[in-house]
């Protein structure tokens, strides 16, 4: 990429970085982050300190360098499509994948002129605190996995260790026969509340 284009991208990045501390509303930050991601200017740019290159899955490294807080990114007002885009641009499970994502150590080594800032900001702005900055569900969808289907499969696997569970579930279903739709939905809400307090299969020795 020629120096003029790198500088143009750098001007965009500079405006973005200067705006971050002054964005009073989460909606404004959401708009700025999504616009920057889609522009691709963050992938290759230059400023007074030197040149920068980030692969397609290294957007979180870039955001950290611009002092964007990971906790704010987790709260962005994103549509499902935007959340998928952001998640795909920082999928840490693909770290080490060639031409997609390097380790933070490799990023620092490749940008010696910004090593101190990268090291400091990566920790200071909360990027070490979570594996999924915009949520695991978005990552699963990026891989074509339905989170609800995955949860059902996990439950089915745990239930194989419990004797008599089919009979108990059948009794609950039988008790719900004849209820109206509204009554069924109310019962489901009540059961969901009970599920939050109930022990998992691994935590109980109950059998049939």
C-alpha cells in the first residue's frame, strides 16, 4: 500500500482516536466503531509513530490501541448483523490462524514503535478480562452454530447420566395438557425461574 493511502487511513484513525474520549453516549460509540470496522482503514495505516498492519481478526488489538474500553464494546447497541461482524473481527478462538489473527505478543513484536502503548492499553482497558468481547453467541453464529441447538445438545448429554428423567419430564408435560397458550407461557416463565435456582446434573446425586 502506498504511503499516501496509509496516511489517509491514518488521518481517519486519528479522528477516531480523538473522538473516543468525547463520546458521551453509547450509541455514538457504536456508530463510530461499526463505521471504522467497515472502512477497513484500521487494517493498514500510518501516523507520526510509524506504520501499522492488522489482520482481519485483530480489530480488538486496534481498539485497545485507540483506548477503547472492552466493557463499552460489550455494551454496544449492535444489530444481530453488526454483532456478527464485530465478533468475526476479533474471534480469539482463531488466534494463530495465518492471515487472520496473531497473538498479542506477535502484535507487539510487529509494532515495536507502539509496544509500550499496546502492552499497557491491552490490560488497562479490560481486553484481558474476557474471551468473548461481544458475547459467545455471536462467535457461535459466526461459525454457523445455533447457540440454542448447542445448549439443547449439552443438556441431552448431561441427562444421559440421570435415571428416570424421562418419566419426570413426561409427568410435567401431562400436567400441562389442556392449558391455554397464555397459561403455558406463564408456566414456562415459572419453570425458567425455577431452572435458575435448580442444581445442574453434575451438582446433584438425585436419581430416578
